[in-house]
C-alpha cells in the first residue's frame, strides 16, 4: 500500500542554480521544518550513490532517515529512495525541473510513501497530512531557493 503527494512551484532563479541548491540535501532544513539535521556521505558533489542521513521529527517523534540518490541528471532530474527502515518510508521521491520562459525554474517535487507494519494503518493519515502541506511546502522551497542567491 502506498500514497503519493506532489507539488509544483515556480522559482525565480535559473535552473542550474535551483538544481545545485536542491541537489545538496543539506539545504533541506531551510525549507522542511520536520528535518532537524542532515548529513551527507560521501563529502563532495552529490552523485548517484550519495546518501543523505537525516534526523526528522514527525508527530512529536524523532527518527533517523537515510535517502540514497539513485538517479541524477543535471539540471533537470533527481530521484531518491529511503534506505532506512521506518514504519512509513519514501519508496521513491524526486525533483523534476524545467526552465520557464522568464528565466526561472518550474520545480515538481513528489514522494511516494509506503507503510510497513503499523505504518500501513498510519499511511492514510500521513499521506493526507503531506498532501495538505504540499502547497506550503512548495512556497517554502521557493522562498529558500530564492534567498540562497
């Protein structure tokens, strides 16, 4: 059983800048309040096989989540999947970027969430909450990327 959420937002920054910012998952705490900390291994540029280790807080509980980049096509496409074992995981997620006619970038973010064990029962609630927050999440991405200039 899985559920998906997505958001599309236009960012007033060139596609190369947006891609570079989003490809460095260590920026996630700037636009995702649930992410308390983010580390990257190995150091250096993000590439296929890079793993981002995060500490997140969901529903008042802290957990560790590890996401591996499995596809990276600069400056238009990034895909990840969660390699940690939690009750609800992001089986697949990603960014799709395309330039806009005014020199900005259209960003599509999505995550496919999957429940495991008790997470199967919680998945509809988690998916609903993620979909409700998606527009605000998009606005936070836009604000953070534009402020990074």
